[in-house]
C-alpha cells in the first residue's frame, strides 16, 4: 500500500492501480443475481461522477449530502465527492423532510445525491428551506421519468458531463485526488440528537484512516474478505467498517438486493467480517430462540442438550482457563450437530470477527453468541471519535466489558465517572459550533485533546472499559442505590418476547419501574401456539397471558440484580417506540427525556400504585388505515 496516501480517494486510486485486472471490488444483487464490479469498473464510474460534479460547479471545500439505501451508486457518490475535495453528509433514508431540511441547510450542502423518487419528493417539498442546494442528482430513475424539473438531474447525465470534461482535461481528476490532505474534512456526520438538535461532527480523512487502521491492527482485513453493506450511511459505522476498509485493505463490498433481504443475502455471502448494531444482535437472539421452539423434537433436544456445553466452553475460554478434554470433545460434537448448522443459517459460517456497537449488548447476548461459536466483540465509541475507541481482542473478551482501548487510543475516567477519550480519531470539532466544541474537547498541558463522552464507566484491573450508561441517565433511588437503566434494559431484551424497554426511577422513587414493548411477531407466534386470540398490537399486549409471559422474563432479570435495582412494577405498552414521533433517534436510541414527558402519566400511575391507566392509543388496521382506540393499560406489580 502507498505509504504516502492520506485520503480515502488516494487509497482508492492506489487500489485501482495495483489490484489485478478483473479483481472484484464490489457486488450488488439485482433481480436475484449477484452482479460483480471490478476495481477498474468502479474507479471509472467514480471518476466520471467526480468530474461531472466539477462540471456542475462543485468545488473543493464544498459539502455534499447523500441519501439512499446502500448500493454501488451510493458508495461511488461518497468517494467521488471526496475525490474532488468535498465533504460528505449522510442522511437517513427514513428521515422526515423537516429532519432532512435541518441537516442539509445547517451543513451548507451545495448538492444532494439521492437514490429515488421517494427521496426526491421529500427534497422537492423542502426546496425553499434548502436554498444553497444547486441541484439534486438521482440514480434510480423509476417513477421520475415524467418529472419536468431542471433542479433534478439523472446520475447518468452528470457522468456524461464528467466524461466530456475528462476528454478535455484528462489528468484533472487524478490532480484533484493528489491535492487532498489528511487534515481535509471528509465527512460531517450528524449526531443522533438524543438531547436536542443533531450536531455536525467534522471528521477529517486522517480521522477516518486512523480509525480503520486500529481495526485492521486488531483484526486484519484481506482483499479476499467480504463485507455486507447495509448499515445506514448517515451513521459512522458503515463509512468506517465498510467504505474505509474497502479502499484501505481492498475489502469486497456486497450490497443486498433490498433492505428486507439483508439476512438472506448475508447468508449467501457468508462474510468474514460482520457488523450489526446491538438491536440487530438482540433480534437475532430472539429469532434463534423462537425458531428452536418451533423446530422438530430432535433438533430441540439437541439444542437443549448442547447449548449448556456451549456456555461452559465460552465461560472457560473467557475465564482464562482451558476447558477440560470432555467439554472440548462434547463441544466439537455439538458444533457439528447444532452450532455449525445454526451459524450457517445465520450467515455466520465464515465470520472471523463480528462486532456490535450503538449501545451496550447485554452480557447474556454476548455469552449466547460465543456459545454458538461466533467471535463477537463489543466496540465502544461515538461519532466524535470516528466510531470506535475500544475493541475486544480475540484472547481477551469479557462479557461485561466493552474491551480495552484500541491501539493508539487513551481512555481516562474523570472524577465524576465520565469516560474521556484521546487519540488520532478525535473529531476536528462541531460544525459552526465553537462553544460546544470547546465544552466537549479538553486540551491538557501536553496539548492532548480529550473528548468528554458524557458516558459513565470504569476501567477494571485488566484495562477493560466497563460501560455503565450516560452520566445523566444513571439513576439514584431514594434509598441511595444507583443503577443503570441501560443495563437493565439490555438484560430484558435478551428475552425473545421483549423488543424495547425503558427503565425509570429517580431520587424521589423508592424502586425501579419499566415501560416494556413486546416483540409483536414473536409474541404473536407464541399466542397462536397457545390458542390465544388477538386482533391488534394493543389487544395482544394487554392479554393477561402475555403479562405472565413477560413477568417470567422480568423475574429472571431481577434475580441477577442487586435488590435496590430490581423492577417492582411494569406495564406492557400499547404501541412501539417510534423514531417518526421523536421517541427514538434514527439509530434507534431512546430519547429518554421525551419519553419521560410523553409517558409521564403512565410512569406516575405505576408509582402511585394504580392497577391500570386509561390511554388513547393509535392503531393501524390491515387495510393500511389508521385510527385511535381508547384502551386500558394494566400495571403489573411484583413482590419485593
């Protein structure tokens, strides 16, 4: 690899020059067939688009937004705009027009590259609110043929302009790539906005290259490895673990046919490296558990016989003690009969390293996947430190930790318990927000820049970071006991019947309570097997039998908690938490302040000792129509 390369496009150029002719760079599944694109193909497409942007007036130092599902056009757009010296802003595909308008205008974006009619329609709706945008460039023309709007321009036409400019200035693109430097902004990655308006985190090419280097140092990537690209491009994970690894190490990118086919496509590719956020890993646990409950008698028997052996093997490995000969032999048999086939069904048959991030995955889920033979590792970090700051090593995985600091990263714990991070991945600052930048980045006497995460944690004797929760979310009960809502929530979500949880408490409260969202699909299947009739989510959630089902899950978690942190009351909510209603971020983190306010009456009812509370609940019917029903939510009380 070229030691002088400093930017992602410079690494891309090197790959295009050194990879063998015909070497696959990426695949995309279309109409049931995996189409392959070589490094030569990919580079030509990126050069044509980059030159086309220049022809349209894009200049070095611009900001350009992208929005759409992950596919080859999205990655080509990302790299093309960076190649001409612009910085990328990723938008979530399910963002509302208002959310898109704020980020596009705040980031001063001059162009938007959008996938399809859905995104173009949203941009047309907010055109007056984004006056700095010169043109919108789209790459999926379906539904847009009849649009008579010069503001919208097809991807192919921009590339045609680029090829014309290349014919006149054949060296221009490579010159633009060569002008790039490590300190140039590469991305404005907006935070999830759990406490207010999203902030634009400015990340340089140096930040991004440093981030992928630290992952590469721990788990080396090879140019024969596969990565399935499906995590949102508006989140930091995919640009680092996908695109940066692609240009830095030659990792092959694979794009699913549709968002709904991700798991099927993951199984077909069987990647060597895999990243799911914690919500997806939790969902996968539930999928395995429910499928095994529905499996044949023989498969259920084998699973129940060998899973405890898998747990013993995992506990021995991570307790630092080798498993006995008998356990290893039994595990080898279990791997052949149960675990290997399960990994194959999940697309994990070739995974050397799998990662989880976004929020802490519960120790139960970590232990479960290691029992199945999946080398799952926690990553802890944030957008402000270019993704990851800690990562588990193969020989030192602790279920309750998020790993030691990544190579080149330093972590310290402040007097108030806050985690602070220093290293080459610390952001340049918040875009157009020097005051917040000065508040969140501390410079010590040696000139080192420390990012204040706002998270609470501790470092154990082995140097592993123990993540607790957000400092502001750590709760102290009236009796003085402190507990982490996120820890309780993670343990409860290990149940296949629980989709989401928000634990509640506070200094004026004597005990902890919870708002619990059932997993509608899994609980629905369970109810059908139990011959329990139901009509809607609201109806199913309030069935007495469902309350008893969830009670068992809560009691199992309570048994593992200190007495002061145990849940004493809970409700099964009448609806799921919804990002479109600002109850969650686009990365599916709870907006706790908003939820406390919106569902304050329910929380107060639990602490008053009410047996139930009346709510007005939205309902969606099978024909797609929506309405409201008045319903009564039961409060279930548990013995101390």
